[in-house]
C-alpha cells in the first residue's frame, strides 16, 4: 500500500472576532486614514501662509509640518483640529470629504430665535462657515459685566438703541448706524446703554465655535438653546 500523497491546504483568512463587551475597538491603521498630505499643502497655500508661518501658528516645527504635507507622518486628531483653525477650514475639508452645498440665502421665517445669557440672537448666515453672522438683541443689564477674550475678529453694526462697547480700557457709546471692528483678543464687553435694550448685527470669525459659548456668554440656566 503506497503512502498517502500529501494534500495541499489552502491558507484561510482568520475569522474576524468581535471585541469583548466593555472593550474599545482597536484604532484603525495609519494607512487607513485618508491621504491628507495634498490637502494640507493646498489649504496652507490657499491661506497664503509659508511653511514656517503655518508651523509657528500651529505650534509645530517646520520640519514636522513638512513631513505631514509629504505624507511621511500622519496627523493626530488634535493636530487636525489645530491646522483646521489655522487654515480657516474644517477637519472634514482637511480629510478631503465632500461638504454639502449650503444655501446662500437665509429667509426671515427660517431665523429661529435662540436665548443665551439673557440675550436673544438669530442666525443670519449659514452654519459651518468661517464667518458667522447673527442678529442680536441685548436687554439692558444683561451680561454687561462679562469680559471676553478669545481668538478671532468681530464686527458689529447697531440697528436700534445705544450700545456700550468696552475695548480694553476704552469705552465707546455706539448710536444706531455706528459700527465697530476689532480683534477679539482685546478684552471686550458689550452692553445696552438704554433700558429698552439694543439690537445689532454681529459677525465673527470664530470658525466652528458655538456663538453662545464664545460670543454671547453661553446659555443661562433655565433658558432654551
């Protein structure tokens, strides 16, 4: 009886296993991330920033940023968030994801009022833009003692009433038709100067930042957002 001929066994792929309950799934491999390198370079150039200037603003070395732009290194999520702010965009755009078209026009009936810190504001522009536009009503005595300091720029235009604007150590009394444009890193306070309150248009460049948290002081307890 002749010895049995060896049979060939085809290698089989291991069956995927589910993570045990209560354990986190392993993070994706680095090469599974989208190719962000071309986007990083293109968005930096679109922002008219040199490699050195962008790296300095993001708190990176030029060599590190260069490796990110050439695909030699993969950015972490915190690094993506930082670079998105530096380039005035979103993490989705950095990752090359398609952003849905936004309506260019906001109709008056679609502007739902939101209350925060005693103020009332209406979104006057599309969300997710690098520049956020609001129409704001501030009652007399609401948030007049809150000093704010944060990155970005702000522009406001008084519609009705009078507005008291504190910029650093200077106080400005703004009448209807007056406007102000300032760096948000300057300590500032905004308050109505009359008992009837004031209404104004407000534009800021706090990309993807909640207006209620950074500009209007956050919702007060018991107020809807």
